């Protein structure tokens, strides 16, 4: 195990309501629900990209820089092969296109977490 200073997701358990919205956006499979709260399965699975943050309705997820196990693509591949997670494509909150046919970005707008495709983003920005 190699420890390095890096960016990793932090979960505030007091704010987490266990909705699970953060699970599917994590392409590495680093998050799961345990006892009704989001948890990082193993630190080496979290790449710190933070796609989970934009969809959290309670603001329980943030990024922090701290000493953690080094990110491992090999461990991510192993975890994804072994997990029984179901792929649930995210969809744009404005046009309902899924990530299978449009690029989606997790965003917060007026305090609300949502997904927005690149086609709808200019409309959101410019009105």
C-alpha cells in the first residue's frame, strides 16, 4: 500500500440521506451504500474526479486533499469485474438525453444538483 497526498472524495455522514444518487456516476465503483449512508469502498478506487458531487442533493460530498492510498486503475478494473453493480445511465434534467448518446456534466444550479448535456448547457448559461 502506497500513501500519497492527493484529492479524494469526502462524505459528511451527517448530511448524507442515503439517497444513492452518487453511486451510479462513480465510474470506478468506489462508492456504495452501507447502513443507509454513502461510503467509499476502498480509497485506491476513488480517483477524486468528483462526478458524484454534482448529483448529491444534500451537499454531503466534497473533495479534500489529504494523505490516502494511491489511486489504482488495476484495482478499479478488478473491482468492476467482481461487483454486481447495475449500469444506470444518467440523463439530462432538461432534455432527458442519456449519457449513452450525449456528454453529460454534473452541475449545481440555484442550489439544485442535476445533470446537463452539452447541448442544453448553453441554454442554461445564457437563458
